[in-house]
C-alpha cells in the first residue's frame, strides 16, 4: 500500500504516545509514576456534568450547526469580552473538537506550500506537524533559558522573510510555562501588523498563571492587532474537560467561515452534549478555577524546592501551566550498563525503564537539554516520582 508523502512526514504526538505507553505498562502491573500527561488530575465540576445529563434527557443528541450551537458561541463571546477585553460577534466564533482541531482548521485555511511559519522553540509538540501537513515550512526560532524562553522582538524581526505568513504564540507556554507581559506583546504585535503576519495565539493555559500581572490576550491590544490575530482556547485545562473535546477559535468572519467549510467536510459539529456542558462551564460558577489554580501553585512551589535538591537538574520558575521544563543535560554523556545517555530521549527512556517514572523528552518540544514534568498530580505522587528520579540518576556513571 502506498501512502502519501504528506503522511509519511508526520509523527504521532509524542505526549499521547508516551501516555499510551505508560497506560500499557500500568496494565501489565508496573508501578509507573507518570509525569507525562498534559491534563489536570481534577474531575470536571459537577455543575458541568449535570448540564450534560440534562442535555441527554432533553434529547439534545442530534447534529448541531457545524461551527457550534448559538448558546455556546454567545457564552464564548461573553467570556472573551469579560475575561480578555476583546469583542467578537457570534459569526466570528467557531467551536471545534478541542484546541488542536481549531489549530488544524486554521492551518488548513491560511497556510499553503511556499509559506513560512515562525514557531518559537520550545513549542507545543503538534505545531510542526500541523504546519507540515499544509505544505508550509516551519521556521524555528530558538529561545533561551537566559531570556526566560521568550521570543524577543529582535528575533521575531530577524526571522521574517517575504514568504512569512504566520507566527505561533503559545502563552503561558507548554512546555516552559513562560508568558509575556503586555509591553512584550505590544512589541511583537507591532512587528506582526507592520509585516502583515497572522498571529495564531494559543491561550489554553490562560487561567493557570502565577504572575502578579494577569494574562493579556494579544487581540485586545487594538483593532489593527485583532484583525491579524486568531485566538485559540479550549475548555480542557481551565475546567478539567480534556475528554469532552471542546475548543474554539475567534477571528474575522471571512476566516471563520472558511474554517467552518473545512470542518464541515471533516468532523462536522463537535459533540452536542459536550457543547451544552460547555455553556454551563463558561456561564456557571467560576470558583473552582481559582481554587484549583492555587493548588497547582502549591504543587509548583513544592516541585521547584525538591528539584533544587537533585544534583545536576535545574529549572526555572514557570509563569503558568502545570509543567516544569527541567534541564538534565549535566547528566548527559554518562553511562548505564554501557549505554551512553546523551540526549533527552535516552534520558527519558532510562528513567522509565530503570526508575519507573515517565517524563517527556524535551526534543519533542524543540529543546534536547530538557525533559517536561507535569505537576498535575498529588504532592504525594510528585514526592515519590522525584525520589525515583533522584535515586535513578545516581546509577549513572
């Protein structure tokens, strides 16, 4: 069977692949502590689940409009106005099967062969492959630990070519947790508008933030910036609704209409029941957001303090998300049973096989010095996992 060149260039999501491997090992009876899964360990709030039950009982189980039910679009526009200070109309919103689906729809709508797309590294694992599927070229701009893993205006400007069509901005960032201040975003926005570059703004971790300054949506910085911005968000992280698969994008009417056409020929509408539950998530009580953020912050402070005690492992204090992007490179070129541990893939494999602890190799995010750890689990689990990492690293020679 012959496969297309397109599909032969695409890799499976490394985070999902690793999570599946961990699940299989646990099913075999292995005692694995997983630092890999990118989802909150909290359950979906009861009021949201009850809204889904009510929708079921009312028979809301049929097809909906491809781009989402009006009630959910209205809830999203109200949220964007309330929380982000940016106004959209109902026809400027599309609801998809998760933020990844939204990003795919965007790429298929605005990118084609010959386009360049700027992607700051470290980046979320799916950006590269989504761009490649369109035939466009990812242009990786490496940020550094010294810069707080933030793209500078100078780096952005230097990466622009006559073929540059778009830039991905993900903040707070997965995997580093880095975010941007209003002033930093204004500089990046100025360059994008001047060069007519679309800003794909992935803000799914906006509510899990630890900085004194609140999250700023780049689309809120002016009508000229908004015209060049596609804001992407989801219900997954904020409301612990990863399995419900609801994400959305906000952009100008023409672009949303084109994205809707693509979605109509691929998945059609997102699950009806999940959409009605999402209306309750956005319009209902919001108190769990802050209580869970505070719990994540408590875990973050704990994991940072513990990592300081592990020789040869360093990390920055993340601005947001529930991830630590820790540098293990001081242990590279050490050996275990004759195997040279000289990159993040080998280090992650070593920790999984010898320590029964799962981390995601940093190379999946464009940085081979680091591995990503999630702290979306109890402090007791985090403690045991870090103990295993520390003890396993001691076996290296």
